[in-house]
């Protein structure tokens, strides 16, 4: 079977809905609240940074890449006064699995989901770890045996593997984390970019500085919209991200990739229908 787009792009489209329960569903937030966190962002940083252990804020900031200066330090290392990295990861997994079980309902006990989890896990542990900080952190953890937990863990690992590569692509284009949000917002039709949810809360002076810098590089025009050069830069970043995300899937035979795609399609469709909430 000839794939019409890079394998990694197609698999990203199918696995991202699995990972989105991390951020959109209630169950993960409730699981983190049970540990003692009373706000979303403390739970977010504790759960996502947990595989890095008690890394200082500077390391987490570098690994996450997309947060503005000072945002990580408001949560790391403070969150480790409330819980441990091990407990935080376990709570995140428990909440995400509960969300997936609720949303997927009748699909949970099917052979198709179990097979998808098996193949996805095989891919997820097959890529080199060099230069992949977040991926390496997750690779150090055991792969769950239970199919839904295995599916979530594998999708989460592949998401972070792709994210590590995306950071490489951004650095290669000298695009910082806030700048990356601006380019993504504009490419998605969000205008003005400063209204995008991931950056709208930043100080106005900082957003002006970022937009002026992008104008100086001719990536956005005077009105704050993408230029041809900006679109070309965004396209190069996405193409390199796809290319760098291919490695895990090289462990699967073509027939296994086709089977994985077929097994994931009904899962992704169900999750997409509710926005992974």
C-alpha cells in the first residue's frame, strides 16, 4: 500500500486524539487534584515533567521549549513539595486511562484496540533516544500491560518523540517557543495571533517584541499576518518534524503499518467526535 503522506504524519493524526485526553478530559485533572493540586497548571507540569524526575525548572523549560520565560519556574520545583514524580506520572496515567475507557466505551474490550496497543507500543520503544529528552524520560518507564493503558502510554511516548523533533526543527529555523505559537496560530487562521490561548496572557510588551521580531525577519507583514516567507518557514518546520518522527515506525513491516492504521481509525474517530473530552 502506498501511503499518500509521510507515515509519521498519518500516525500523528491517528494518535494525537489519544494523547489529547491528557489536556482536555476531566479525569486526569481529577486524578491530579487527588494528589493535592488545586489548579490545572500545577497538575500539568507535575504530570508531564514527571518522567524527567526532579529536574530543575531550567531543564524542564528547555525540554518543553514552548513556554515563555518564567512560566515553568512558577510550578517547578514547587510541585514536588506536593507529590513525587512517580506518583504524578501514575496519577496522570490513571486519569487518562479512565477518560479513554469512558469515551471509547464498547471499543475498550475489542481485539482491535488490544492489537493497536500492541503495535503502537512496539513502534514507541523502537526509536533512538539520542537528542530526545522527553522521549528518553518516558522510555525509562515500564510499558503498561493493560491494553488501554498501553495504548495511552505508547501514544504519549510517540507524541513526546515527535515534540523533541519539532524542537529541533524550530531551533534549526531560529524560531523560539512564543514565535512558534504565533506561526501556528496564523497558519490555523487565528487572527490576531496575540489572541491565541497559549500566548494571549503574556505581557503586552513581550508580545509586541515577538511580533516586531517576526516582522523584522519578514515572516509576518505589517498587519500581523503570515508572509510567503513565513508560510515557507512554517512548511519547512512541519516537513522536518515529520521526517524526524519517522524512526519509530521503521520497526513495523508495511503490512503492520497498514494494520495499525486500520485499527486506530475507529479509535481516533470516536475520540475526534468528542474532541477527546
